[in-house]
C-alpha cells in the first residue's frame, strides 16, 4: 500500500478498531433499548384492546405482571446506557468493560422482551408482515454483531478473573459505588477453573448483572420511581444465575454430554463428516 494511503502510525489499527467497536457497542445497546420499547408499545396496545373472556387481556394478572417486568428491564437497560454514556462524556472514550456489559444486557433483554411480546400477540405476533415479527427478527441480530454475547461475556469473565486485568474491573465497580460486589464475585469464583468456557461465561454474567445492580443502586442513572423495583429485578436475576453456577467437578458431566452428542451424531450418520474438515450435511 502506498505510504500516502496510511492514515496513522504503524500498529495504530487495533486501537482505532477497538475504540470504534466500543462506541459501536453502546450504539447497539441503544438500538436494543429502542426495539425493546417499541415491542412493549405494540404488545400493550394489542393487550389493551383484545378481550380474554370478560376482561381485557391487559387486566389479566399474569399479563399485567409480565408487562411490569418488561418495563423494569427497560429501566435497567436505560440506566446502564446512561452510565456508559456518562463515562464517554467524562473520559472522552467508552469504558470497554461497561460498554460490553451494556451491549450484552440490552441485546439479550431486547431479545427476551421481543419474544414475550410475540407470544402475547399470538398468531398476529408471528405473522411476517406484522411489526412485532420484524422487531423480533432484527432484535436477534443485536445479540450477534459488534461481538456475540458469548464472546463478550467470556472476555468480561476473563478480565474479572485474570490478575492482570482484575484491577480494571475493580475500579469500574468502585466508580459505580459497588466495590463489595466485585470482591464478592472474586470470592465466589475462587477455586473454579479460570480457563473453562462455562466458568468464563458465568463470570461474565456475574460482572454484567453485578454492574447493573450497582448502577441501579447508585440512584443517579435512573430518575424513575420504579428504580427500586428494577434494582430488585436485577437482584433476583443474580439469584437465578447463581442457581446455574458451574460445578467445581464438571468433568464427568462434560464427558457424558460429549458421549451423548457423539451417539446422536453417529445415529444420524454425521459423526465422520464432523471430524473431516470437508464434511457435508447428508
Ligand atoms: C445483521 C448483521 C450485521 C453485521 N454487520 C457487520 C459489519 O458491519 N461489519 C463487520 O465486520 N461484521 C458485521 N457482522 C458480522 C458479525 O460481527 C459477526 O457475525 C460476529 O462477530 C460473529 O462472528 P461469526 O459470524 O464469524 O461467528 P463465529 O465467530 O463463528 O461465532 C459463532 C458463535 O460462536 C459463539 N461464540 C463465539 N465466541 C465464543 C466464546 N468465547 N465462548 C463461547 N461461545 C462463543 C457465539 O454464540 C457466536 O455467535 C454482522 C452480522 C450481522 C448478523
């Protein structure tokens, strides 16, 4: 490439690419928030007109609670986004860890809410021409581009566990007033295999939800009167996550899963094609 085409110094490319991706992740989180809000609006409009027996659908207590929870998810995503943007204003650049956690939370919860709203509209939600089906399909891509959820969670988990980067995550927790949340996560993860994929994803979720809880508790990122209820939702998500903590002795379980997959693939004639690099689906 001619020297005159080079925009910066040698080796500056990675820095430029990662800065652009971190800003992009905040942008994707904002898209997730917008799609999540629109999905709730469309579903709430439908539920307030559709009758289930004598009541309007929105008066059914189950559906009322579901909408309540969706609105709380919106509140948490909005506060995380505000916290990410505030750091951009204060430091001139996104905080890489907070931007990743915000992108993961927004895209995952947008997907969840879009799915719940499709269900609420029944066949009218599934119909390709309907607004919700489009939101549902587009929401799906937010979990993949600008870093798939699993890649970002693994990265966050690795940063939390690695001695070289642990202080960066500790500083971030401290900056949102939750130093003890960081210490508790480290304590909880001690003794687990730091290179295990499942452990890294779990540690990434602990970081993401831990930061969300801190952001909600800080009180300065959400002026809403449902902020306390939203913080409670994050606490119960953390409690649910902990019921799925990776086991310390998971080798036998992993071997069993691997044997089960092998048996399944052998039965459908796929095992050999998987071990061969040019294998094709039968
Ligand atoms: C709508 C859309 C728009 C896009 N726009 C652009 C664009 O403008 N520019 C651009 O460069 N790219 C773009 N992409 C590509 C996108 O960035 C990639 O699809 C994405 O980074 C995933 O890479 P991949 O498709 O190669 O999947 P792979 O790298 O093969 O990953 C596949 C899956 O593996 C899993 N995985 C990945 N890492 C881990 C891990 N560490 N632990 C566990 N599981 C893991 C995840 O589930 C992931 O989805 C776009 C994609 C979509 C869907």
